[in-house]
C-alpha cells in the first residue's frame, strides 16, 4: 500500500466523525474536534513514522500496554504522546474496521460528550 493510500484510509475514518477537521501541524496531518487532536498521522518519510505510515490515537488506561505486548508489529508506543497512553498503529498492518474502531475510540475520548454521544448512538 502506498503512503497516499494509507493517508486516504485514515482521512476516511477520521473525517466521517461529527465536526472532525484536518489541520497540518509539525509537517503532518492531524485530525481534530473543536481544535483538540484525536489522531495524528506520522508518514513513512518522517522520522516519527519510523519507515512506516502510522497513526497515533488516544487510548484508555492499559490499552497501549496490552496492544503493544500482543502485536508489536502493528502497535507501538509513539514518541511524545506515548507517555500519556496514546498508541501508534502501523496503518498497513490493520484493516479498515479496526482502524476506524481505534479512531472512534480516540475521538470519543477527546470530543465533547454531546459529540461523542452522536457517534456512540
């Protein structure tokens, strides 16, 4: 899969959510709801992508450790936000349904409750 394909898949998952928008920051696309980041793209050419197209998402307590331990080829601890429990996901190694699931979980953790409720319904 090309990097453009990976980014298209991520955009499809992120921008389908209520009030979600894309904004470039640090030279890469970030996805926000009411100006709060819920997903960050790390391209393969960027030193943060570590040679792979990846997304960083917020995750619940203990989820990062569980995912990284169970599938370290797909999931990793991203720099900067990893200490806050965010997960890094190699987009090429995950299906569309699982990618969307992680994006929705992150969105619901970051979005105002009224918007998150729209997704949960």
